[in-house]
C-alpha cells in the first residue's frame, strides 16, 4: 500500500477524525453532505494522532451500507484505504448532496467549524428551499390577496427599476403582471416578499417584521430614545436611518471650501448598508425584530438568523458569492439600486469606515448576525474627555477632513498667533494624537497619529 500524504492534522468544516467506525461517523457523514462535503478519516484520534485501524475486505461494504441505510436521501460514500505514518487509515469521502437536507435516522445536522450541529426546523425548511432554487419569501402568504398590496408602492418600484436600468418594465404592463413576472404573485396571491415590500399593513401578517431602534445612556441601562419602526422594508430602512441620524453626532468642519464638511460619528453610507443588509437577509421566520442599539461609543445592528448555509464568517470578509436567504426581497432591492447582486455590502461598510477614519466594523454571529461600528479615538466627545481645548479639537477635526494641517493653516483656522498654535500642536504631539512630518520649512505639517490609509498627508 503506497504511503499517502497525511491529511492536515486538525479537524475542520470538511475534515473529521475518528479512531473507529461508530454511529457518530454516520452523523458526520450527514452533516458533511448538508454542508460542503468532506472526508472522515478512520484511524486518527480527534487530536490528530494516527493510530491506524483494522480494515477487512468486508469493512468498506459494511460501512457504506450503514451510512446509506441510515440517511435520507441516501448517501453513497466513496471509501479508500490510505497509509498515514506507516499505518492503515480509511478515508470516507462524502460529497455535498444536491438535494438537502439529508437526515440521519430522522434528524438533520450541519457542519459548523469542526463539529456537527443539529438543525432547527426553520433551518431545515430554509436549506430545502435553497436546494431547490427557492426561498421562504417566494412562498405564497396565506390569507392574502392582491388587494392587500399598495398600488402606489408597486408603481414607485417600477419607476425606480426603470431609472436604474436594472429592469426594463413597459408602461402598459399592469402591476399584477409585473409582480407575476418577477415571481412575487401567484394568481391573486402575493408572496411574503410582496407583502413585506409592497403591503399596506405588512405587520398585520408578520408582526416580527420590524426594526427596533434604541438610544442608550453611557451606562447602557437607561433608554434615552426608543422607536419600533414598522411599514414595508423600504419604509423601515428609511425611517431607521432617520432615527440614527437624529441620535448620532455630526460636526461641521471648516476645510477652506465654500461649504463646511459634515463629519458624522459613523459614516451614514456604511450604516445604511448595514440596515439594508439586515432587513434584506434576516430570517423572517424567527419571532424577533432587527435591532439598532446606539451606545456612547458604538452602534450595533443585529438581525435574527445566522448566516445562510453556504457562507461562513471568514468567507464573508473576503470576496464571496452572494448567498441569498430571501431571493425575492433581494431581487427588488437590487432592481432599485439598493444592493449589489454579488455580495458587495460587507466591503462597502469596511471601505466607508476606513475612509471615515473609524475602526473596521466587527461582524459576528451572536444568536443572529451583527455589525458593530465603533467611534475612533479622535471623535469630539473622546477628545473633550481627554482634556483638549476647543482649538485642539478643531485641529483634529480639520485633519480628519483634510488629511493634514500646517502651523500657518492652524493660525488662520483658529484666529490665533504662531506661539499659541505652536504650543497647541506641541501638546497634541506629546499626547500622541498627531505626528509632525518634516522638521522645518514650508513642507512641515501634522497628521493624525496612526491615521488610516488614505488619510495621511502626502
């Protein structure tokens, strides 16, 4: 038996180690088939130690039959004997099943990292719909008719879709025909996507389809402002962003341009992208609202439902294909120019945060999916708490907007003399808030200490 390259000696989403063949091997086979496929190695401990296994002529047939007879739809594994570190090891190869989910003795599992996790009923339903090319929001909404939709909202969609050029809709097409063509209307029955996007009273049929916004005090105990946003998805996003804009700080910075520049605690375009993503990709079968929590130093957007099957958190932060939980909702938001088809929302948030000079957003799966934005150390509240005077705060805001400042520019900005400007700048240097570029002469200027890429003076 030829020596085969040893597998990477750690378990992962696609690799499982077992000392011997047991019922847990079958569970792993089902979990792998429901995720991305992978290999189960028999004869390696979960710590990655190769101990080998006894393999008889009938072993492979028996193992294959056990896996096949315990799963539905049946899994047909490919099993081979390999040599690792001079010992015989069995490699059971499991392909991702095209029709999901695969059940193991009546229960369904999926691979999460290096472990198998039992799937909940809503996950099972979602996985099945995805495997047949559909999604929950494209199913008919019970006890609804076309009369439950708002004709003006449909007309607004048609107008915007034509304006973006992403869908050309003829003037003589009726609203019913348009919705039928894009799969949001079956006969006279709207889908859930139609109700959520164009319904007269969406929450009458799906009470959890809301966005709960809250502003909290510094101790995160008292609620200073609270609003439950209702209406269609489009109305909710607009109203939620209005709530956020009302409750985050904006500074007006003099940059030498005719108009003052607005500098928000967080880039509004990134916040809007986070709220759109939450409303578009949340799991609407879970009885919870999307939440926006505004704290003294951060803002968090949380949505019900983990990432959809087929995408992991590390992949989310790289170039990745768009894996849609709600295909009908996503299609309409794409048509009106609110989202891109190929999963570019995460990168938009990261880029906007970098440009604004705040830390990169934190993306997490925490009983759902969340995006957390944090203020940077250079925001006016933090600077004031550090004991900076108004002139020094003005310097920092100017540099955030322009990238750099000279001593003479500071004098003109604050209407002060050279000595005062020099003292203020020296104090900011000592506090390690700004850095001086150059030593003497006209080329000497100041930038933020550790300024994000794209903000440093040239």
